[in-house]
C-alpha cells in the first residue's frame, strides 16, 4: 500500500498553522513582543490587527511596519511568515525566510519546524532541506511522533532509505496505534526488502553444427 504523503503532510501542515496562529493571536492579546507588554497595549494592537486584516497587501504592509518598529516582534514575524505560506499567497521562499527569523528569536519552536518541513517537502520539492529542519525538530523533542513521521517522508523522498527506516521505526515506537501505522510498516518493509529485479536472461548460443 502506498503512503499518502500529501494527505499526511496536509494534515500536519494545517495542524502546525493552527498552533502557530493560536500562538500569534495569544501573543497579540497578551502584548508579547511589545515594549510595554501589558494587556492594554495588546488590546490596542489587536484592534489595529483587525483593521489591517483585509487585503493581503494591506496586511503585509501592516506587519512589516510592526516589525520595523520592533525587529524582535516575534508575533508579527510569525504572522507575516504564515501569511506568505498561505494557499492564496504561496510566497514559500519568503515564508521560509521569515520563519527562520522567527526561530532566531524562538529557537525551540517545534511547530514552526514542522511547518517549514512541510513547505520544503510539498511546495518547494526540497526533501533534503525538509529532512534537515525536521531532524532539528526531533532533536529538540525526541517524543514528537509527528516530527518523526514527516522526517521519514523527507528522507524517503531524498532517497535516504536507511534514515527513513530509522525515523519511521521511532514513529511506530511513539505512535504504534496511529491511523498511519499500517502504511508505515508497509513502507518500512518495502525499503528494507526492495523487490529484486532479475537480470535479463542472455539467450544461449546455438550449438555448433557438425
């Protein structure tokens, strides 16, 4: 049975985006990243955000303005990266760039790395970069099953079969009863025991006539 990579990554991608948006919105309400850091400053920023949530260009300009005022505004950086990664924008390289800027401020964020891995794998067709960022995620949190699931996909697409087997073996240890477990076991078996193609048979030379 073939592994539905796009389905898995789509679910993982939207899960990461939802967590990122929840984090970003909570930061706006609490005033995270602002100089004052109080609730009232957060509310003021929230109302500004609502007024700037129309056209993509307007929102982009608003967020860039926030970042210009405070280059360490992790919330605005996250929102800008998520905006660029959206299906209606698809500026994936810009999204990666801003996600990296976010990670410079919040280096332990697992979900951003999962999102970046999904973009590299599904949108930029760069499984090697996906494997690199997802390996970072598994190093930060060795118990994150989703990170190992995506890492296996990236390693397989990068033709690193042994690395894919290792990642998926760890995934099965962490989530043995998941809905993907059976497919993952099939994939591991296929990678570990590839079908042996018999070499073409050379016709026997005719016996010499006497």
